[in-house]
C-alpha cells in the first residue's frame, strides 16, 4: 500500500469493510458484547459475534466500543450571520471529530431560522460540507421576538426537526401557550430555553455562595425553576410535546420528575459542562466559564447526575456555543455567555459519568444515541441491517489532553482546556461514510491493495 494513502481514501474506495473485535453497545437492541460488523457500499450487511468473511478493508477494533451514531440535540452553528465564530461546515466537522453523526442546530442566527428559505439554506450548506447530518430547529416566533408565530408547517415541510426560540426565553405565558398549541397542531416538538428573563436580569453567574464571595450579580436557581414549572404546566394544558433545553438546577429536575409521573409529554436535557463543573469555576473571574443558564452549585450538579441516572433527564446535549476570541476575551460581565462542547463531549462524559460516577456504557450510549433519536425523531439511534452504517467508535480508556487550538471548531471558548480526559473518539461513520478516524489502522486485502495502488 502506498504511503500517504489515508484511511478515508481507502474507505471511500472499498466495496466491503469488516469491523472486527469491537464491543458493540446498542441499548435499543439490548446488545452489549463483541460483534463484528460487515459493511458493503456503506450499508450494514452483517452483524455477528464473529465474521470471518474477506473484505477489501478490515479494521481491528479490539479494545474499542462501537455504538450507534451519537446525536447532539443542541448546537449553535452561527451561520448565517456570525461566520467568524463558526460556520455550518466548521461546526459540522467539529461534530464528526467529536463522534456525532447528527446535530440539531438552533435558530438564533442572524437572520434567525424563521422562514422556509433559511431552513433550506442550512440544509444546503450542511449537505455541501458533508460532515454530519444537520437538523435545523426553526424559530417558534418571528425573529425570535416572542410576538408573532412563525409558519411552523412551512418550516417543518422545509425540514425543521423542531421549533424553539432558544437563546431567548418566550417571556409571555400567553404567547408560550399559543406557541405550544400551534406546535401541537403540526405535531412539532417545542424546545424551551427556560429562564425567567426578569430574574436573570443582569446576572452573570449562579446566585449563591460564590457570587457573594466574588461580588458578582447572581442568577437564582428560581429563574430556571419558575420557567420550567410554567412551561411544563402549559405543555400539560395544551397537550403539546415539550423538550426542556440545558437543565441546570435541582428544582428543575424535581419539577420534570413530577411532571413525567403525571404523564406530561415532557423530555429534558442537560449538558456536559453542568455535570463536570460548578460555580466555583468562576473564582478567577474567567469569562470562558460564563454560560446561560450558569454553572450551578455542587448540590445542583449532584441532582443533575441523579436525574440522568433515573431518566428524568432523557439526554445529554452540548449547547455548543462558539464565540470569537475577541468577543469572549473580555471581562466576565461584558463577554457573551456560552461554551463550545462538541469535541470534548464524549471525553467529558466518559471521564465524569463513566469513570468517576460509574454509569454503564449502556446508560451512556442511551444518553447520546438511543434517546436523542426518540426525542427528535430523526431516525437512527440503533443499528439495523440493510441501513447505511451510522457509528460512533471510541476508546473508553485512552487518555488525552484538551487542546482547543487543535479543534475543528473555529471557536476556542472551551472550559476544559488543559484537562486530561479518559475516553476518546476513534472513528465516526455517518451514512456509510467515514467522517473521522484517528489512531485506527485499516488492513487492506491483497486484491484490494493491488487494485488500489
Ligand atoms: Zn438556550
């Protein structure tokens, strides 16, 4: 084989590929054990404990975990409008590097994704880039201003996977009711950014011990608790499907737990930064730790992990929020809130939830693959013979150091800079195509090698 021929080039040219020796974790199929996968022209053709057929290309995946392709239900791609911070191409490449085959991007671009044309634009750009399946979330109200409903059915017809005014809460309860009623009419999921804007006020961090010590304006947990309680109640009133984005507090977890027990159609997510960090991170006034909702107390963090364990919180999502270095490199109160997360998500999840908190691989794959597919209805989330292969392959033990300068994302506002994480993505396969590989070696068959070189 010629030196310099990349794994990607070989993957593209191979008709048959065998992935041998990996540990397949597919919660939907209740599989956790060695499975070899046989892929023909991108399609999953065979799956068994041991496959000894010849293939053009064979990968030895012993020691690695194979999961259905991971999905990130909450990212910001900044295009159109702020391409200095991120583009659909750079953000979807960051997704592939982070192990994601599907991402849902929020509509708080400039202009916002509130028309059919805007949704189609995102889909075209994503297709041209070809790194991941991108599912735009349409705006719930025009310009995300909370005053007039969008034409949700047109957004849906154009390919919007849900509606949301994310970035902004929908402040008026009356408007929220109308949004939910309208979303229900079209069978659309409403994703809520649940913060009471008046209680958030000028706050820059969680209101508690550390905001007092640091003399910074706080955001009380009640800002989220009140908004979640209202939205859950309105979902109950209207019968609409509600998904609560970026849950950060114990009280929101308790409200959602109680609502689910009553049978309300509510799902919820939290983000890796809320389970890895607390408000203490702000003690040196570094703006990289500013995010909305803010990093909370140790007690809140514990409650979020308990919520992930018992299924009150259905999924993890990154809330990947890129900002330029210039924008983020300001004092705390002036810097925009938000952190990037797609390229550290799997590492942080495995480090914190797997290695420190002892969650099983089945639980972790459910949080990143199985349940995101159920919440967003975007297909996948499980392996199926005859379908295009969609895989996230990772080493749960490999240690690496977080160096944001190496990221595919254009942004560098990563709160985990310098951390050592146990858990690293090795391959991402999206729609049968290899969209990322690192540290794995393909072994070509003799015939393929001759033809290829
Ligand atoms: Zn949000």
